[in-house]
């Protein structure tokens, strides 16, 4: 009984540590995307655009991992974020000079920083605004 209790406690601690590490990793990935997006907005060079695209792709990889590790609403939200972020970097790759409403995409990243699973849906709305503005 004592061994079972120790195993359960160990598992709970492991899950807690893993969750905290993931949250920190998500925050770092989102921060890097925000920083490179700001650099691109302030100085729209090919180098900054390429770096921003790379960070958006890293976010898609992150959300794909979340989607695979979660169930229900969180998995669905992560799938939507993967789809919308993929569309966003596709737009940035194709349309080098005529990107409209970049601020909407940056607003979405700020929202994801405070709510990584976008449970309010506001980040998805902002990304969708960016995608719709760039047909």
C-alpha cells in the first residue's frame, strides 16, 4: 500500500512538473514569434519575414504536439490553431510585399501568450481576420 501511494504521488509530481515545463516552453515559443513578428512589422525585410515564418512554423509544430497530447476542446482548439497558423505563414511566404492586417496576427500571438489553448476563441478570430484580409 505504501509503495502504491509513493508511485501515485510520484506520478502526480511528474505530471505537475511536465505541465509546468510545457507551459514555459509554450510561452517561450510564443514570445519568440511575437518578437520576430514585431521585427518584421517594424522592418519588413526578407530576412525578418523569413525568421517570422520560421517562428510561426515552430508554433504549428508546438500546437500539433498539444493536439496529440490533449483531448476534447483543447485538442480541437490546437487543431484550429495549427490550421490558421499554417495559413498565416503560407500567406507570408507567397505574398512578400502586400501583407494586410499584420497587426491582427500579432494580436493573436499576444492573446495566445495569456491563453495558450485559446479557450475564448479570440486568437482564432484575429488569425482568421489576417487570413481573410490576404486572399
